[in-house]
C-alpha cells in the first residue's frame, strides 16, 4: 500500500503509534487529539462498549443484519471483479467488520485495506477520513459504512474517497438518515436519500435507496423517547426490546415509502468526470411524496 504522508515532501515524520499501528492524523485539523492516541495502551478517543454473549444475542434480535446490505455487497463484489481480477478495497471505519460485510471480507480475490480512528487488528493504520494518507488513484473500491455522520465535513471525506479511487472506481456508502445521536459529541450529520446522492455527485449512480427502513427507525425512536422520559438508558433498551417486531415490517414496506422514513440510506456508484447538477438531484427523488 502506498501511503501519502509528510515524508513525500522530504519532511521528518513523528507519528504516534497506537497498539502497534501508525497514527497518520493531522491533529491540528481533526477532532481526534494526539494525547488520546499517543500511548501504546490507547485504543480510541470514543468509548467502545464491550458486549457479553447475552447482550450480543439481544442486539442480533433488535438489529438483524440488513438484507439490503448483503445484496449490495454482493453487487459491489461483482462490479469490482468486472474491473480487476484482484481488486483493492479500502474500508473507512474498518476497526471492526461491518454488518453485512462478511462476503467482502471472505472473498479470496479481494484485498482489503482498512483504517479507523482507533487501532484494532483489522486496520493497517489509524487515520481521519478528512485526510486519507493514500496516494491518488490507488484503490478499486472504497466502503464507508456508518462513518460519514461522524465526520465534520462529509463533502471533504467524499472528495478524498474520489481522490484515492482509480478511474471508474467504486464507492459503497451507508449513512444514517433518521437516527438519534450516537457516540455523543462525535456525531454531526444526517442525510436524506437525495442529500446522500448529492454528496456523491461526482459519482455515476449504480444504485441507491434505504438501507434501514421505517420499522428500524421506529424502534430507535421508541428507545430514545422512553430513555428521555425516564432519564434511563436501561428503560430505553427495554422499550426497544418490546418493539423489536417493528424492524421486520421493513421487508414489506415499498421502496418509495421506505426512502421517506428510512433509518439509513445507501449509495453505490462509480467515480465519474461528470457531476450531478441541481436540476438532476431534484429529478432523482424517488420517494412516495
């Protein structure tokens, strides 16, 4: 992998290391602080919960793997292999394997590279998506799942994704639309399906839509409503468990209605020299209104 760092300009580098992985972050322009990561024991500036087996079981009931993600990942792999026998894919926010991404990680012909703002065995380096430390045109594909809500400037991150992709390279993104705040002060942005499409306006559309429907959104809303009324996260989780059935209604909700009330949205596209204009983005809307 070809990194783009200060070393390219013949400048000395003094990057910290987190659990054996280089931290390639411009701390002067990032919400991540150097002191959070500069010791070998540091893992993440964001608290990462540890789940017991029972908790994981409950989470699988409350948040079953999205069929749309599995379908989209299979299509992504197919498109990648049309372009290269050994495609290189960058996973942004790849500190852990994302939900529905198993087929991508398991494919022996796909070479996975990953980074996150914390160090795990799944990443090669620690970085900020605003400044991806990779040379131009290196990757055949980029996956960014449940990340863009956590960056201050999503357009800058989208531009960086485009920069590190080869001509005709692929991006697959999933981003929340109607979700409550998670990861506290590190949560910044939401996108409608049309807004998400415009974020990737320098990409030609292959497919887009809802990655989590109104049923999943209802379950989230009940959780946060109850926890707010009773000032209790536990009460919210109990209420969420009582509404676990709502997520299964997403399977029968038409795509146009799902877009308007989606928990999250997705975009699959190809790097393009043409940008989507304002008129085209209005015509793109595919909701039920």
